[in-house]
C-alpha cells in the first residue's frame, strides 16, 4: 500500500489534487474553529478568556511532536530502503514542524504571563519543548550545510533518529518533574478532565492544524521534486 | 587532535570561561556561592563543544578514515576507541581542572571530589553525543557553529543534572541520572557516528 504511493511520479499525480483538498479542508476547519474557539466557546471559570489561547497552543504542540515522529519514521525508511521520497518528506516536514513548535512556545509564553505570572519558566515541559525546537533547527541547518543531497539526506536521517529520544521526554516531562506545566488532561486514565464544550473547538482546531500541515507538506514536497528535476535536466543539458 | 591545539584548547576554554564568570558577576561571595558551582558545567560544555569540529574532519581529509574503514575491526569499535582517547586527553583533564575552578567559584571544599567525579562522567556523556555531532558534520567546512547547534539539545540533560550535583541538590538521584546519560550516549553514540562516517567516506 505504502510502496504503491511511494513512487515519485505517482506521488506527483496524487498530490496535485490532494494538496489543494487538504488546504481547502484546513481553510474550512479554521473558518469554523477560529470563531468557535475565540468567541463562541465558554470562558474558563478560573482562567477566564485566556483559556482561548489553548485552542492554538495545544494543537500546535501536538502536531509539532507528531511531525517529528513522522520525520523519524521517514528517516528510518530513508536509511533502510534508501527511498528518495522519504528524504523529501522528512526534509519538507521539518520547517513546518519547527514553525508549529515556535507557535507552541510563543502562545504558551503569552498564556503564561497572565496565568502563571511569568513569561518563561525553566520547567521540564517548557525546556524539553525548547529543546525540540532547537533539534528542528539543527536538523534543517545540517540539511543546508551538506552540499551532496543524497549524503545530506542520510546524515540528517541519522540525526533525526537520535533526536527521537526527546519525544518521550517531552511527553512525560510533566509527570516526571511536576513543576509548573499542567499534566495531560485529555488522554488520561479515568477519562478527560476537560469540559465537553471545550472539546469541540479544540479538536476542530487540531484537525485544522493537521490539514494545514498535510497540505503544506505536499506543496513543499512538490516544490522539492520539481527543483530536483530542473537541476537534473540542467546537468543533462550542460553535458550534451 | 594534537594539530588542533591538542590538550590546551579545551582547558584554555574551560579555565577562561570560569575566570570570566566571577569577573562578570562581581565579587559578592554569597551570590557566587549559589550561582558559581553550576557555571562550571557551562564552561565544561563549551570547552568540549569547541574541540569537536576537528575530531573526524582531520581523519576525513588526510585519509585516516579510509584506513579505519579498511581495518578488520568494526568501525563502531574504532569510533568508541577514539571517543575513549578523546575522554583521556580532554575529558579527564577537564574534570581534574574542575577542582581548582570550583574552589575559585566558591564551591564547598568537601563537595569538590563529587564535582570532579561528576565532571568526568558528564564529559563521557558530552563526548558520546559529540561523536555523532562531529561525524555528521565531518564534511562541512567551518562546521563549528553547526556542531554547537546540533549537540546543544543533547548536552542539556548532563548540564542540568551535573549542575544540580555541583550545587548540592538531590545529589544521589542526579548522579544516577548523569551516569545514565553517559551510558546511553556511550551506547548509542558510536553506532550513529559510525553510520554517519560510512556516508562521509563514500
């Protein structure tokens, strides 16, 4: 199934119509989710209106982890089967993941200032999220620093796999160091601790962020594949 | 390794950074006694970072790496040996220099042996991670900043727990976690670094 879609030519035909569809879904979900989250949903009885930041913060945090996990899987595929499309996928996903991580850090900081009374605190979750952001930057920098593209792909894949160690540390940081950031409240033993009226906008926004990622990933990947084709045809012309 | 300034470069960084710290903070003894000892770890992390760039680059340039790959010994073992040698010429001197440096930064005298031991263990963790950073950037010209960016996230845990030991908080747990970091880095580092070096030599 996966190997069927892993053919670059087939990917190009498929993504030609799949990427606008995902971007369209993202547009619709943002159009529904943003007013729902920012105006229609109830304010929190303790946090007041600032709870609305969560609808941006939490989906960005989820998908910045999810994207890194996906890059890890793509890196493994790239190293084991040496598949070119996996390289392109991992490389194209990285800037999106880094942006989501940055959104998560900035919105968390904006939320922390009125709620915790501090813009930044070196607690386990905040620090490990910052570490994830730096790992993203290092990964992108390594890709750009190595000239030979195939070699860059596999070196970056090794780095990406080593960086996977950070994912469980982020996930469990709130349980290991119970300092400031609240522990998980949606996926937990004994059911969710969040009121149902807040689940609707939260999952809508999570869906919107995911569709945005999927759409942008395909756009990025298509651009990278086109660039490769242009370069290889230029080399062929120079040789001829 | 000797060509790049050898033993003196990391020690110079370490002692230099540790000397500038109290000058920047002012001579307040109470402030220095709380903030000083953890800063030993910043100096140590910077010192190791500064030496990583040439670790495999020189081998790649002069063909030593090809000889290492032709050897019957597995590349992973050779990389591990190189890491161990690096620990002997950089890690161990840093740990020993940590004694006078911590005294100068107002750490209590009875905590000095513990700080030196922790620096030795922490240096092993730094080097295990550093092998990977040095290997993936071996082919990059002026890769120093890139290495710093790549290894920085992985230097964070040893610095956190090493600094906790230096300031005397929850020492036993912190030391065990630091040992765990060093063992993990030593176990994974040589394999990831060897995989990267094979690509560099292709």
